[in-house]
C-alpha cells in the first residue's frame, strides 16, 4: 500500500535542505491538513484527480515531493474558497490550503479535462482513498509538459520528468500509440516529434537494461 499523503509531503519537506532553517508543520499536522483537504473535496462532491509527484508515488518509488497537484474545473475550484491563490495563469494556479501547497491544473485545457474524465482511478494512500491519475494519464501529462520545459530552459525539471517516464515504462506495460494520438491534438507537430524522439530514447534505454540483466543472469 502507498504511504499516506501526509507522510509523503512531510518527508519531502524534511529532506529538502532549503527547509531546514524554517519552522515547518509537524508530521501530525500534515496528516490533518491532508485529511481536511480530501474530506472537503469529498463532502462538497468536487470532481478532481490527483496528479504530479504524489500520484506518481502510488506507482513507483523514490520520488520526493512537497506539494499536491490536482486537476479541477473552474466551477469546482470556486467551491473551494479555503484555497488561498497566490499565482495564476490561463490553465494553472498555485495556492495554499492551510500550509499545504496545492498546484491546480484547470480543465479549460482540454487535455487536462480528458485526463480528469478518462484517465483516473481510485488509489489507496494509507487509510485514504483518493481519485488518482492512471499510469497512462501521468505519462500523457509528463509528455505534454516536456516541450514547454525545454523551451523555458528548465532542464532540471525536464530531466526529472523524463526519469519519471522511464520508471513508469520500466514498471508498467503501456501501449504508447493511443497516447501519442491523443497528444497530437494538443501539441505542435514539431513538439510531438520531439516527444516521440524522447520516448524512443527512453525505450532504447529500457531495452539496454533488459539486455544487461539477461547477460548478467547468463554469466552467473
């Protein structure tokens, strides 16, 4: 079973050296804030899907994160006045729910709406059941973000996203053809070509891992 979200966020904060000189909420406080957030979403029947690093950790290990990423409609966001927004653009906003950083992807972007409606499933985090993106949904979002990250010169984040894709494909069998077809409606042709090249490189690395493992087994 995946760790509780409060534990994931707490560990992400604890192991980030930038936070060591600041006063942070305790582990129990993170648990209570997370429970309050998802209880509020459930009580108000807000349609959401969990994406980002926390969602990823329900499928693979080894990823620290300090925030909660959700896809929401604008109307449902209006039903969450406790979220104090401190940054916003066309399809994205960032805010605080108590001391939890929440990043929101808005369904005004049709791809985000598709992930919300077609690529979500209930996942267990500790004692909490959460609506979470599927492996395919996470792959779509990571691939969609990569061209923009490269244009911005954000190579650190791009490398993290590529590693996330690698780990997902290393651990799960996914037919990429329908995902690329979906992305083709939302990316420029040149961006789609770049994503296809990245995926081919990642698949090549996975094949090398498999070949090396087989070679080592044969040498035992």
